C-alpha cells in the first residue's frame, strides 16, 4: 500500500496524458480548426478609427508562419476590431499570433489572437518547480492531481453537460472523484485522508441541496453565467441553465471545502498523536475548535473571490450612484450572493462533519479494555 502511494502520482500523470488525447467532439456541434503560430512582420493601422477608448476597423497584417507546411512563408492576415474591449486585440510587429490554417500560398488568413501558451507553459513550469521544491513528494502528488482534475473537467464533465446529462449530478460525481483523488495523493492511504474526504463530501452534498434552495428563493435562472446566452444560441437551447448554475456553484466551492476538511482532519490527527489518551468527545471538541479558527477566513476567502470576479460591475454601480437596494436586487449580484451563501453555509457545515468523522476514526481509549488500534494507517 505504501509502495502504491509513492507511484500513484506517476499513475495519475499517465492517466492525465491519456485523457488529454480523448476527444470530446461527440458533444460539440462543429469542430474549429486549431490554427497555426505566426509572427507579425508588418502592421497597417491606417483604417482603424479611434472613438474614445475603443477602436473600430480592420488592421492589415503580414505574418510569417512558424510551423507546418508553410513554415517561413509570408502571408496577408486580417484583424477586425469591433469596438469590444473584451474581445478586440491589436497587434504590433514581433508579436506571436495564432492565425487560421493557410490553404494555399495566396490565402488571406485571419488573426485569431495573441499566442499565449508559450508564456503560460513557462509560468506553469515555474509553479511546478516551486511546489515540488517546497512540498517535496506531497507537492508532486498535488501537481499530478491538479493536472488530472483540469483535464477531467474539460474532457469529461463539460462534454457530459453539453450532451444533456444532469449538470448538478455530473458536478457532484466529478467532485467526489476529484476529492477522493486529491485526498489520496496528498494524505495517502490514511484515516486522516478518509476523514477529510467524508467531511468534504458531506459539505458538497449540503452545498448541492442549498444551491437548489437558494436558487429557487432568489429566482436564479443561470443566465447570469458568462456566455450563457451564447451557449444557448449555439444550438444548446435544451440546456437547463439553472442546473448549470448549480453545478458551477458546487465546483466553485468544493476546493475551499476540501482545504478546510484536510486542515481539521490533520489537526485532530496531530492532537490524537501527541495525546493518545484523549476521549472521543475531547477529540471532537478539538476538531470543532480548529474549525472555528479557520471557518471565518474561509468564508471571507469565498466572498473576496466572488466579488473580485465582478469588480468592474460593482464599479459601474458605484460610478452611476446606484443605491444598494437596487443593485443588490439585480440578477447578476443576486447570483453572486447565492454562490457566496451556498459556499459559506457548506464550509460552516464541513467543520463539524469533519471533526465528528476524525474523532470517530482516530483511535481513542475504550472503557474496560486496552487502547484500541486500527490496522489502517493514521
């Protein structure tokens, strides 16, 4: 069992790589081309009009293809600006860009966006090195679970939701699987990991019920999610956006619940290890006290995370002088309130759940007999 714990990150790394090459196309309406990487050689901005902070019009480019059949060839490319700051991009000579696939040497290409994956890859490698250097083998476990969860969400969870599967159920099962994976890799085959998993999943189940309840009470239809209308108009009109909202709420709050559950379980484990004569009640109260010390910061973490995602919207309300009783009733703010409340309720519940399971699983003295010890590692 110990040997499996040491090879588990490599097993999951291989599984993540294999899963990466599994295509989710069966759930999609059409397949877009990958594009090729090119370098901007020349820009013509003469037809771009500036109106305040936004720009309109075509930007003409000449780009050098950096890969594939036409590597080294120069092509014309177009970049049309529509006056939408969140989508428009402006290129300059020397930029690496992603362009449409050339069909012939006379083809006019479309500049899709800046090429960012190279920089993203460098940043991720630096993060991985720092994590492994600081946390050692545990950091390697965490890194492998991180990669696997990212790929599983993209390759399994999202395609199943697009195919019409019940989104909250898919999110719950995926969260259970990923929680088990993370607890296993970080905590090993121990009762500490088992208690953390049980506490976290009881919290997720509570979050699922609360998301349904608060969604109905606050009349959240799910259309406030980014690009929800675009998704519906793309041929997925049968999707229940309210269910997708519930699934998103569960996924968003599950990480904090996992974190808190492991903190409490590890804390109770250390208390039990240093004082093996503590009773069930004493271990339970130790877990409750640990939970009290961390719940406050966890709920604040959720609040800051959600409010940070809608900071510009709050700035618009403030700039327009919108009264709180007005903007708090807007569907966008109500949706964030629902997410925050669901996550906060669930986190508060995770603490006693995990403390109870930890106190029950870790060995403690039994009346009228010798100290009980489980054959399972602690």
